[in-house]
C-alpha cells in the first residue's frame, strides 16, 4: 500500500538498479518489453506491402489515397491510445498496462483480418493503433527505469531498431501470403494479420514474469515492495554472474504524494522544463513527419514509378529495413560515448541532406531502382538512429511520476503533426514525379530543422541516472513534510 501522504522515506533503489552488471535478467526485460517496436514494425510493413493489393477488386478495392487514409486511421488510434493509456500507466503502474495494451493490439489485429470494407478496415486499424500507442508509453517508461544508466542509450536505440526486424518479418510474410500461386488474393492479405498476431501471443506469456518498475513503486510510496523486487533481481543477477555485487553508493529521499494529474504534466513541461519541451517537440515532430510520409507510401512509389509487382514488394522492403535496423545497432554506443547532442544532430542532418538529394536524383530520372534502394537504405541508416534517439530523449529527461504521460504528449504531438502525411504523400505519388520531389524536400527539410533544434537545446544525458537528469516530483520537499523549514 502507498505510504501516508507527507511521510519521507530514504532509499537507495535507483543506485542499486544502476550499479547492476548486465545480466540475463536484463536480456529478458529487453526481449519481453522491446518486442513492442517489432510488433509495430510488423504492422506497418504488412499494411504498406498490402497497399497495392488492397486496391485490387478481389481485396477491398481501395484507391491509393484511401490506402493512405487507412494508415492515417492507424496513426490517429495510436494518438488516442497514447493519451489514455499513458495517464493510466503513470497512475496505476507500468506492468498492468503493458499487459492490457498488448492484449488490445492482438485482438484488433485479428479483427482486421475480417474487415469487409474501407470503414471496417479503418476502424480495426484505429484500435490496433490505440494498442500500440499505449504500448509506447508503458514500455518506454518501464525499460528506462529497469536498465542501468551506463547502458540506457545504446540499449534503447537497439530496441527501437528492432522495429525494422518487424518490418523485415512482415515483408517476408507478405512474399508468401500475397503470392497468388499459394493463396488466393482474397484470403492471403487476411492471413497476414492473423500471422502477425501469433507473435504477440507468445510475448504475453513472457511478459508475465517482468516485475513492476521499482522506481515507479518508490515514487508512489511503495518503497518496501520496491526494495523486495530489487532484492529478488539482485539475487538472480548474482546467481547468473556467479559473483557478489558491489555496494551501491548514494540514496534518495522521497515523499509520498497524490498521483500526478494532467495539470501536473502541463506545469512540469511548460513551467519547469520549457526548453526540454521545445527540444522534445522539435525532435519528435520532424522525424515523425518524414517516417510517416515515406514508410507508409514506399511500396506505392515502387509500383507506380518502377513497375514493381505488388506480390514482390516484400523483397524491396528488406534492404530498406536492413539499413534502418543497422543504424541504431551500429551507431548506438556512440550515443553513450561521443554523446547524445553531437550524434543526434549529426544523424538528423545527414538523413535530411541525403533525402533531399534522393528526391532531386529521382526527379531528374538518373536513379535506377537498385540505386534508389541503396540510397534509401543509407538515408534511413542515419534517420533510424536519430529517430530512436528522439524517443530516448523524451523518455529520460522528465520526472519519473509523469514519464509515461510526457512520452505520450510528445508522441501525440508528433503523430498528430504527421497523421496526414501518408495521405499527402499518397496524393503526391498519384500526381507526378515532380510532386514526389517536393515531398522529399519537405521531409528532408524537417530533418534538418530537427538537427538545428538539437544543436540549440540538446542535453548531454549520457551516463547520467534518471534521477540526475530530472529529480522525481516525490523527491522534492512536500509542503506537509514536518522536516521542512517553516
């Protein structure tokens, strides 16, 4: 039970969690929680690959702009899901809601397989997005609070990069399921969603053994419960490592307080941390617009201008996904060593410049399909690392008690800004090559703007504990604290 309001408790829970050596227990956390990004990548890849198929009479017979509209429905759902579930995650705990949001995702994905027209497809995609939006808030909060400070940067980037493993898996699924020689076109696209849900079912079982975040428990006055969980983690790590743990250094004093509200979030973001809020908005909006625009419409461009058969779209997504996966994986450690600020500005800047170049070369007609694929892979090698670092930034620079809601706020602003991007780029692809070029210039310019914002407001968060970056609200002296001076 929460401690009585006003009572102060001194603990070393954050210090004990940060001093843990990397062990099998951390890999379990990464696998069970990080799967969120893989599931989202699977979803987006499947639907993007399905885009051309969904326009066929034997499927849903949508127009290209309607395909873009279904992507916008998914993004709109993710915005609402992030808003609702983040509030519940900060109020009731990480574990409860990362289980519920995954269940919602699975149910909605299966229902999508039974869509009968545009509106039903959009509705089920909206629900699927709501599950994923809730996952973002709950999962990113939990991961940052469970991973040691020295490993937080590259671990988060690697986890975010698994989005593209999901994308590659989705692409491979569509190669099989969209092959009319194996499955009729009217059935194959439905099976894509059924197979996508199977992966999530196994993850529910694994997630059940992940504990509640000790840091969340600590800031909600449940320190004895948190310390018991940390002790269990320490015992498992010692057993796996075959050695005793070093002593932790330092303590933190927390004061039991009422739950944070929406008003608390507004006050902290816009009064206590206004520069960080501008930074988060800048990074999230710029990368989200570019990714939503290009990722959702990528197959449409291939089929429209390079005459790629819709049944083989998955093959062309694989190198694109590979570049996106390798970026965070290979560059991730540099965000913990060279630093967040130089690496985020560099990756955003390079991605923006290369995207503008790709648009120009496409407009002038000098790119072959292979060259275009290689250039796209290079662009998103850098863009993926930068975008992953944007999610890392907004999840680590605000107080513990509002972490999920802060993540949701930036996610909502980013997706809200980019929610129409798939529809817009779908229309540009329908219009002309010149229109596509202008769209690429817009996306590249957004990334360059993100790089400038990071240079201006970026924070050197590498190696710092979450409590050093932003003191928990419960660590601030309470007006009712009897130890506080009158």
